[in-house]
C-alpha cells in the first residue's frame, strides 16, 4: 500500500456509530459499572478515546508498537528523558533544537543527568563519544536550522553495540519522508505542532516506541507526569495527518525550487538544503528519506544581524514567526529567535551564522514565493548601498 493510502486509512471510522471522522470525547471521566469495571477508560488523563485514536495512528505511521501524545513537543522530549536517572549521560547532536538544549541544560543537569554534544553526521564521532554512562543517543535529522543529516541506521548500530537507546526527533522529516524505527532507532519524537498538525493552529507532541515494553514505560510517565494532549487538539492533529502525505509532497517541491533560486542568488553566501547536490549530506539524505522536507536555511554575503533583520522584516508572504511546517510560509532569524537560548559561541560552532535565515516553505505558488523573497533581497541591497557610501551610522540611528 502506498504511503498516502496508508496515512489516510490509518484513521479509523468510529466503531460505535460509523462516524467517518474520529469523535471528540470531551470528557474528564468515564462512568463505571462497578469499581474497576469499565469500557477501557476510567479517567481522561490516563486515557481518552480521541487521544487514543491519534496514538494508534502515529504508532502505525512510524511503524512502532506504542504511540503516546503530549501537550507539546517538549513535553514529549521531557517524557523520554524521564526514562533516565541521575548519573546517566545523553549523547546529543550538537545542532540540537534550542528548546531541547534548554531542557537538558537548565532542568536535567540539575538532576544529575549530563549531556555531551557531538557532530553526529560523523558516525565515528558518535562511537568515540559514547561512555559507559551513556544511556541515550539523541539525534535530529535533518537538524534545525542547518539541515545536517545523520545516518540513522549507522548510529542505531552504534547504540545497539554500546547498549544505549537511540531516539530520533523526526519533526523536520515527518513519517511521510522518513521512518527512523525501520532503520533501527528505538524511539521517535515529534513536535506535532509542525508537519503532523500542519496548519499552525496547535501545540502538540508525540513519542513512538519500537518496543512495547519501552512504550509502556513512556505511557506510564505520561500518566504519572500528566502532560497529556487534550481531546480537541488530538482531533486537530488527526485531521492534519489526513493530508500529511499530500502537503509534505508539495512542501518538498516548493522548498527545492526556493533552495535552487537562493543558491544562484548573488547576495547569498550559502544555502542549506539536503535536496541540493552541494549539501554535504546529500547522499545519505537521498538514501534514508523519500524527500528533503520544507525547510531551507541560507546565509547572506553581508553576514550581519542587521542584514538578516532587513530581510526578515521586508517579505510579505513569508511571515516573520517562529515555528515551521504550516500551510503558510514563515521565516525566522534563529540567532535572535529560536536559537537565542544557545550561547553565541556554541551557536556559531554549529553553523548558525549571524545572518542565517530559516525559511519554512509553505504551500503557496512557488512563483509568488520567489517574488516575495526578492523583496527581502531588495531591502538588504539598500542596506548594503548605505554601508558602501558610509551612512551606516545614520541608518542605525533611525532604527531597523
Ligand atoms: C518545535 C520543535 C520542538 C518542540 O516542540 P513544541 O511543540 O514547540 O514543544 C522539538 N524539536 C524540534 C525539531 C522542533 O522543531
């Protein structure tokens, strides 16, 4: 069965009424016939039929055995880290999502869980950095925002041989393009806020475990810590998943066109998109995923924050906002926004230059998107002209 068909038909009809859409069970509790005698649900933190439908769907899509839905992507990540105990170590990708870095550093280090960061695009680095205390290897692929690709199957082999778990944050690819559990990973997490939801109208997260026993532990943590996804938001994610395959296909087409346009633009120094032949990990990206996703990042020749700010405040269709994966195109300036919580030096080491701009390429007509990007380049050109005639100071005085 094709991926698109599988995705559409992973959504069940309601066994009770035949409703083709999953009903929203907006309830906190469930009436019991006698103590402990119920219809499979007793209290909605522990289980809710709408959330359960989403959890089954996402487990099926990622080809795992247990799906668990959370109130946000970070709550999902948090639940995975709670599998660990004081003294354990995490080995994480250096180009990690800023929120995950903040959670690891400012919450879990306090509890004696330490994190080592390595460039996971090099499998040998990963192997060498594992210590006897490493219990979890954490990768994102593609990473945010430089779209680096790590070899999931090779890292899974390292994890197995060293007796630790491999968790892949699959937010950027989505199961429409990449299924880490089929490549040997133990756990997949998503910020469902992004491509799974797909419409920039909710915050949600999911975890899928390959193994039932591990999945049950995460379900236990979900109930014990309580960061569950509400029924209505579960329903919205299910509704998003119905069109996941179609949306992601078009995101990939649009992003490829945008990346190729940027690559030949005279004001651009560098483009990061795994679908470009010039991308350092193009081959492995091609091998392990069905497409290259909807996120494109680039660095301006005028590599200053000032130039980036000119760019991001002068496009009209690309709206300046954090987040990605929605129908509408967004852009952001990571140094000032998503990656602000990462120390400047660490940020630059990970390739997040001062002028780096991240695009979440949406589903608009690509011609319109390219014309819109020209507006950003015009603004940068004006700034460059002012610098050239030595009026940069005056320009700064009027603010940008
Ligand atoms: C957005 C994001 C998260 C966090 O998800 P929230 O839903 O915002 O809590 C985690 N990982 C990646 C890669 C993300 O893009």
